[in-house]
């Protein structure tokens, strides 16, 4: 089996390939590179200190997600696509939020719900398949995932410590529940990966279960670690100094 997706699937990063050639697949889409360059320029121009460090790190994570061979690997393995999405919402998004001023972004509860709904919606099999068959929909997926996650992390930064802890724990539960669902569902759900996993020695179901475990454990743990960090500052010595949640 070649490991390539059928013609109906035309992922933005190209068809899923096997372990012999995916490392050579870098994405040098000029529009993407220009967007990352503009983002880096804005970070260097408008920020300094901790905010600049966070902004530069965010651009680096986005480059890993969209430029590095991880992008192509996500066309082959749903588990790799899951790593892609986790880096987007749980690593790049909080770094972007840290690089921004403490903006008023609306109720934390609304931001928490929006992030969860968007993340779950794009992992519905039909929506996921749609995104891997049309570049416009693919970028709608990416922008909505990142946008709602930045909204969530920005709202967490402005929230009181109890509110921030509650929101982070809810986000952890949401991520963990989706991961558990994918792990224990007894059949493969994602058509774009039906013919792309064999080259990696995995069945589509095994690939899906691996993706579920990634969401269930390390991804959910990021939100738990953030909640514990806020809790530690809330009840620890930093509380007397008026430390903010994040």
C-alpha cells in the first residue's frame, strides 16, 4: 500500500507519505512564510522583555506546526494531526496571549465554552474530512482553533485566580473527554486516514487510539499544569505580592 490518500482528499500539506520521505517535506508556501515573517516583525517591533520572548516563541511554534515536516506527517497520521492541534491551542495560543496586552475580551465562561465547542466541532469526522479536502476550510479550521484558544488564554490571564483555575480544569476535562472517546471508540472515524497509516505499521484504529491518548494524557496535562501554577501563586508567597493568574 502506498500510504497515499485517495484523490478526494487533498490536504493543505499534501498527501500523506511514508516514513522514508516525510522528513523531506517542508512547507514553503510563500503566503504562509510571509504571514509568519509579518507576525515576527510585529512582535519585534511592538513588544519587549517577557512579551517579546513569548511572541518569538509563539512564531517558532507556528513554524513547527505549519512549515516543518509535522505538517506533512499530519496528512498521514491522525495522531500527528492531534499533536499539531495541541501545539496550536495549548502551546502557541498561551504564548500569543502572553505577548499581548491584558485586553478586555469578554466573559471567561464564554471563552472557555467557545474553545471547547470549536475544538470538538472540528474533530467531528465530517468536519475534519471537509478541512482535509479544501484549503479554505483547512485554514478556517486553523484560524478558529487558534483564535478561540487565544481568546481563552487571554481571558484566563485577566481572570481572578479561582476563575482561572476553574476554566483551566474545565478545559482539561473537555480535552480529556474527547481523548477518551477517541481511545475507546471501537472503529476508525476519520476517512482521510483510512489508507495512510499502513506505511507506518498502524491500522487506522490504532492511529486514532494513539491520537486519543495524546489528548487524554499530555494535552490535558498542560491545562492541569497551568491550573496548578495559578493555584500555587494564589495560595503561595506570590499571593501577597498581588500576582496575576498567568
